[in-house]
């Protein structure tokens, strides 16, 4: 009489693991509207608006950053604007701001920067050259946490202070970011860049614990 076939313990365990993963994935998908917004809000920082020496408007976005920087300028929160991220030798950011009513002499260009880390270093240089000590940092809400940590790391030990001024009313929806391609890509890229900046030392761990 031949022995009865038996499932090995390993096979049973594998089947159980597959069923657990399927169940977990299904549950996660069904509850996505509850936990996915948390990933979006984790990238955001509440605004801390103070009168400052300068408003720093980071390049990128779809024009919402410049628009909000202009709003803060018109509210009298600073008398100067630093615009970052345009190619070297082009006045495009100054032209955009000037066309919206910002005096050309109030605009400084931090052209040629390729990323947020370089934005921070160039902004620090310009602030030191002009004797400015305080700044409002304008960027999109998904970008503000990494930007703030990066700037505070670059400003550490320099008697400079920067406060977050995330865009109000921009297109990025923290509650439904995964429902658009732009939102999905932005959030995923931002978490990858956070890890990269920590690994490269562009964000100091001590800055994170200060939050």
C-alpha cells in the first residue's frame, strides 16, 4: 500500500503567506482613503508666517509658488524676493514677478541651481551678502518638509532663520494625491528624495528632531 501524499509544512506556510498578503492588500485598498492621506500630510508643514527680510520662492511647480510669494510680498511680510531654479543667464523668473507688479530691484535671482540643496546654499550666500537674517520659504505643500529641513541644515550655525510658507490653494490635494498622476509621482518622488537627502547629509538628523 503506497503512502498517502502529504503537504509539507513549508507548502502550507507558503499558501498561508499568499493568502495573508492577498487579504492585506485587499484590506489596504479598501481602506486607502483612510491611510493614504496620512502619507500626503506627513510631507506638509504648517505655515509659520512672520515678517522677514526676504521671501524665498523655490523654482518648479506650475506658477503657484510665484503667485503665493507675490501674495506674501503684497501683504508686507518682506521687501525682497529670492527666486531660485531658473537657468543661468536668464531673467525669466524676474520677468514673471515684475509683470505681476513686484519692483525689479526687489528681486534677486538664484539661477543655475539644480535641486533643493543647491537652492539652500545659494540662498544662504545671497542672504549673507545682503545682511539678511530671516526668510520665508515658499514651495508646494508636498515639497515643504524636505525643503525646510534642507534649508535649516544649510543655515545651521550661520545665524540665519527660515520659516515655512507652503502654498495656499495650490493644485496639490493632500487628501486625494494618489488619484492623479502628478500627485502620485510627486509624493513617491518626495519620499525617495527624503531618503537620498538624509543619506547624503543634505538633511541633518538633528534638524528633524527639532521639529
